[in-house]
C-alpha cells in the first residue's frame, strides 16, 4: 500500500494547484442553491406547512446537506482523465508496472475530494451558518455514524459508475455522450434537483430499485433522520450491494477492455 500513499501525496500536491478554481467553483455553486431555497421559502410562505411530508426546515436542510454530500463525493474530472489515458496510450505504462490502475485512480479521486472539501468547506459552512435557523442536525451519534458510512459508500458508488463509463474508451473514440447521460440520470434520479419522495409513490419506489438514489438522496435522508430503524439497515445493505456490484462491473469492464486494447509506438 506504500505506493498508493505516495500517489495520494502526489495527487494532493497536484490538486493544490487548482485550489483557487475550487474556491470559485464552490462559491458560484451557492448561487443556484440560494435561488432554490428562495423558491421553496416562497412556496411555504403561501401557507403550506408541509410538502410531501417535508417542513420548511427539512426542505432547506435537504438542499444544504445535498451540497455537503456533493462536496464530499462528486466525481469532478476523473472520468475524462481516465478516458484520455486510454485514448492517448498513457494507460500502457500501468500495464507494465506493479500498480492497479483502478486503485491508482481511486486514490487520485480521494486526493481531489480532500483538497476540494478543504477549500469549499469554509464558504459552505458560512452559508449554512446564515441558514442555521432552518438547519436540522442529526439527533444522535448513531445517525451520524450511519450518515458517515453512507457517504463513504456514496463516494465509492459515484467513482465506480464514472470509472466504468470512462473505460468505454477502450471501444469508443468518444465517451462524452455516455458520461453526460450517466450524469443526467444521477442529477434527476439521484435527488439532486428535488427530493424523490415528492414524486408519486410508484415512481419513487421504482427509482429506489436503481443505484441513483443511493448516490445522493439516501445519505441526505439518513442525515435528516427520515430513514431510521429497519429501513435504515435495509437501505445501507442495498447501498452496499450497489457498491459491490459497481466494483465488480468496473473490474469486468477493465479486464475486457485491456484484452481489446492495442498500443502502438514507443
């Protein structure tokens, strides 16, 4: 594992050069968040006490926690870099060295999240402070623990899906369409745009059979205490299943892709 700690160290050093970009990205991400919160506050100001079981504080907290989870788990440019490694032939060097490419990329993904979180945490924390009257914290240590476990699995699931999409570059000249489609599904079916349970119940139940709600919606609702007891245990087990399946698919696509891969030149 020593070599991967070295990769993590190098990844952190390289990512630090983008810290100003990360800061501005996190600041501008607060602009649409402010607009969304204003819309919901206007809706509740019309006399609504709850919407799909959400109070105003729960709805505001939902979007604030979405921002936190997204900050900790979102895949930035890792998929594009993986696809570029394959297309440009740089993947060849990893086939000749005692290093696992998936673990290498996962380590770089972790380095990117560490630096982005460190840079974005202050502006996000200040924003949450100004919304503190409507922000709901977990009421017990078990909820915090379940939330932490769920966020860790969310990050892994995000990575494995993006990694598998990027590996399509072994067969395709351009994988951007597939990456954008996966992102669109994650954004809509993952609960980024709105809580999934404001949809008709049959649609919510159908979406819960896919991995997308476990990329955002599930950990956020764990934090808010809306998923508890047996439902929480089952949800974590299902999320773990999707993580293991994502890992298996990523390994399978890699093994198939390497056999299809051809490198030319020195």
